[in-house]
């Protein structure tokens, strides 16, 4: 009975963490998408008035995408590493707890 409650509590908290991380990831991608859209619109405007060429637009887009991809990867690796450290902390706490039944 106590184990079942602990397990349900763990699943509830895990769900809340995943939901908040999903919201954070969505907001991060929306911010990056907005920034990329603004950069592309600005590059298109400069191309229209003759300051940039079509190749410059392609260069700006590819540089932005090459810059953002590693950031998404590093963010997911950081999140995974952080979750693993929390799990290790929980395991060591459980292992150090004295047994009720010997």
C-alpha cells in the first residue's frame, strides 16, 4: 500500500516535470522560430533594396540553423544529465535508509 502511494506520487511528479519541460521546449522553439523569421524578413527586405544577394539569404538561413541545432541538442543533453543526477540522488537516499524489516 505504501509502495503503491509512493509509486503513484512519483508518476504524478514525473508527469508534471515532463509537462513543464514540454512547455519550456515549446516556448524556446517559438522564440527561436520568431527570431529566425525576423532575420529572414530583414534579409529579404535588404535583398529587395539591393544590399544583399540571394546567396546571402541562403547563408544567413544556414548559419542560423547550424547555430540553433547544437543548442537544442545541448539543452536536451543537459535535461537528461540533470534528471539522471536526481535519480542517482534518490537511489543513494533509498540505499542509505535503514530497513524496517531485518
